[in-house]
């Protein structure tokens, strides 16, 4: 079977992936949730002209010259407006956030006045509009300030609150079930026997999925039997998973039973080999609404493929407007040999030249079992199939890894 190009494989994974059903959630529970609709302001901010400083609200014409003397006729504090009107020769004491009273069109800050009982003397000429925040300077009622598909930041939550929204409609979080396979796997903290290895893939996969806003279910480690693997797949369906991630058993050896188990459970396979390094033996299929991604067992392959395929799928189901990783331009930090038929994702460090140019330096050992190199990398250097050899300083493309 010919290897499927990475772009075709990603298109297959994302085919038909629509945002999940919306739900209304209290505002303080919407951090990093994805908006299901545009959000418009329910009020004007500020609703009236407000003072930006502590000082005196005046008519600019009355305070246009230094040593102008005005009579203080009242006081304004935030939440306590002045009921009257500022007339000729008058001033009102005002504090930051106070409503500018009728008749006033400027604020003279208190440092530029000299107070004498009920009078003040101006020490800096007033200018119309100075130190005043006009009504609606932030936003006006009806302004659409948050767009459908936005993953909400803490700043967005503050804005939504100011727009007078106590709750928001967001897309449901995708549910991701993760099933590992392999008789050789033992849990961290265990003393591995001969031929055994400590299970690590799931810890990265759960964290990666959660960082993208998904809920995760740990299905544990299935033994290398068809029955155990099939039972794990059924548990994923019973849990209501939107995505089933398997890790290990995706190749074609006698003990690689995941594909057989998936087919036995009725999953239609879209592909099971792609032209990628690391991660050639990767699978994808569907069982009803549940999407399945079968990742390789080697930890670096597992992570890189999850980053490239699982993350965009989670984003699509979450309703994100931007689902693809951003490819950035950089230059090579060392020479590279010509590439073969597989698209290569080299683990690399990111350095900066004195002029700010990003420089990508691939780690020396790219074996798909080397977790220390993966943990030390900041980016993936992307090399196209059959890319010719490249010298240091050559332009290249990179994907930033999560931090």
C-alpha cells in the first residue's frame, strides 16, 4: 500500500468534523472554552462621560487662563453623580470614575489647583475634553466584540463581564478516551522486569488533549490480546467518547492487534500508513460519531502524531475558528542531508540571532524512542518529502511545540 501524504491524512481526520453541540455556561466557568456565537455588548461603556483623574469638573472657558478663580459647588464620586449643573465660574470636585456633571466639559487635575475653602485657583489652563473619558469610548451597546470560534482568554472574560454577560454559549468540550496497548508496559514507580518499559505515552497525550480544552478518560493499558483490545474499544464507546486515541499496536506485527480489533468492532479505516517521520504506522477511522486515531507506540512518534492530528481534530470539534498549527519561517542552524519520501518532523532547539532571526538547530539523534530529546525541543523542523540537502542558513519552516 502506498503511503498517504500527511496533508491527505490530516484532511481525512478532519473530514466532516463540525463543532459539538453548544451549552450555556456561567461566565466564570468559560475560561478557554470556545464561543458558539458572536457576543455583542448589552450596554455602552462608559455609559456617560467619566472623569479619568481626580480633580475638578469645570467649564473650559472659565479655566482657560492661569489664576482663574472658581467656586466649588459640589462633589462627584464614582457611583455618586452630581445632581445639578456646573454654571459660569463654578467647579465640582470630582474623583476618578465620577460622572462628569452637566455643564462641565473639562477636568483640571487636583495637582494643578490651589484650594481655598469653597474656592480653587487654576494653575494650568483647562482644555475642552481633557481628562474626560467620553461615553462609549470603550464600546457601545450592540457592538460585536467577541466572535464565534474564539477560545476565551482571561482578557475576553473581563470584556464579556463588562459587556454585561453573566453567562455565554460555548461548544461542548470534546471527550477523548485514551487506550494504550502492550504487554511490555508497566506503570511509573514500578520496577520493570526484563523486556519491560515504563509507560509514558498516556501522560503526554492526556496533558496535550486537556491543554486544548478536551475532557479525557483513561482506559488503561490493554494486554496484547484481541479480546482485551476490543474490550477497550467498547469501553470508549460506552464512555461517550468523541475521539478514541490508541497508542501502540498500530503496525503489522503478530502482536499488533489494534487494527484487527478496530475492524472487528466495525470501525471503517480511512488509512493506516502515512508518509511521515516519525509515525508512519498511524491509523484513522470512524465508528458512528466516534473518531479513532491509532498512534504508534514509540513515545516520540506517539506525541508528534498526536500534536499534528489529534490537536487539530480537538480544535475542530471544539468550534475553534483556527484549527491548524501555524508554520513559521526560520533558518537552519546546521547542514541537513537530503530527505526521502516521508515528510519529516525533526525535533529541534530554537535559537535567536542578534538581529532576532529564529534559528532552528535539529538535535543530533532523531530516533523515535528518545524522550529526552523531545522534552528538550522547542520546535519541530518540517522537511518536505524528497527535500534536497540544505546548508546552515537556508530558509526552513518550523512548528512551535506547546510550552
